[in-house]
């Protein structure tokens, strides 16, 4: 599912860092280095950033990379310490590779999964949801089905001041489904890749075990981590502002996206 151009977004930054390392000088004020920084800045804003924003919307990783690249651009015309420049370039490259690209892949996979199934729900419509998912959750445990329906009803209520509740409920439904589908912890612990946390399987390991005979487990894990990140972001926004109602519309859009990611994973887990 990886888009080759986005997948390679970190490469120019890391290649520049490698060239500086091989050069071995303490500082630089070369015109070629300034030109290279300008090119990286322009490439990010014109090519890569718009694609990440289109796929991910408001995302803390995009803002972090944006600030770091702006700081890089501000160095043009100055004598730059090579070690400092290398550190900045590595930081940008790792942020793109480790956070933005996996999130981008998960978003594209989620959208493709939803479109592959002729789901009765409409994209972005909070009132509609996949009846098959709700019924599948009922089979696992009636409380899971009830929580899922409640979260979707709460999300459909445009008069809410915040949407932290349905966001958290969707996350817990996903967690509950994973636990219900992987009750045998010993089977997970017998896998060669098992590492665990305090002796118990992690959420990612549970979903890897559940998905390893189905769709690509790594992509599913990326989507799970993206759901966790987005739910946390909605909660942090509530407690970092004075008026929850002012940003409720933005949060509702964000939780609608979370619902799509959760539905995509649940559909595969329950199939």
C-alpha cells in the first residue's frame, strides 16, 4: 500500500546527513549546502506536506516536522556547526520514517479496506455504521456491541460539547474485541516474535496474532497505533483549551476518522 514518493520523503534528509558525515568538517557555510537546505524546504512544503495533510488531516507529527524544517531553513546564510546540522537532518528523517509514513500507510489501507467492502455506512456519516460489525461484536460479547452502538449514537449527536467520550469508547471496543479474539495468551507467548510487557501480550501483539492469517499484520498494527494516537490527541485538545464547544466540530471530524479506522480493523478481525 505504500506510495513510493511519500515512502521516500525522508531519504533526501538522511542522504544529506550521510554526506556531511563523510565530509568530516566541523562547520559549513558552503553555498551548495545552503542551496540544498532550500531545496529540502521547498520539497517538503510543495510535495510531501500536502500529501500527508490530505491523508492525515491535523497530525502532531506533521507540525513537528514542519517546525524542524523551518528551523533548518533559518540557518541559510549562517556558519553552521556540522554536528548540529546532522542532528537536525536525522531528526527530520526519523520523524518522517517512524511516524508520518506509517500513519500515511495506515490511513490509505483503512480507506482501501472500507471501499473494498460494499459497506452500508456512508463515509463521514456518523449516523451510519456497519451492521455486520455491530452483530459480530454482539457475538463476541453483548457489551461490546452495545458500546459500539452507543459510541456511534454519541458521534451522531452534533450538539455535544466534546467527543472525547465516543472516541474513548471506540478505542475500548477495539481493545475489547482484540482480547475476546485472543483469549489464549500462552499461544501468543509461544510465538517467536513475542516480547510482551510485564509478562503479558501487548495490544500490538494481540492484533498481530489475530491478523497473521488475514491481512498484513504490520499495517493493522500501524492502524491500531494511529487510533491510539488520534484518541489521545482529541483528549489532549480538550484539556488544553478553555472552551470545549468551540472546537467540537473539529473534534467530531477527527472522531469520524477514528471510527473509520476502527471499523476497518474490526471488519477484518471479525471476518
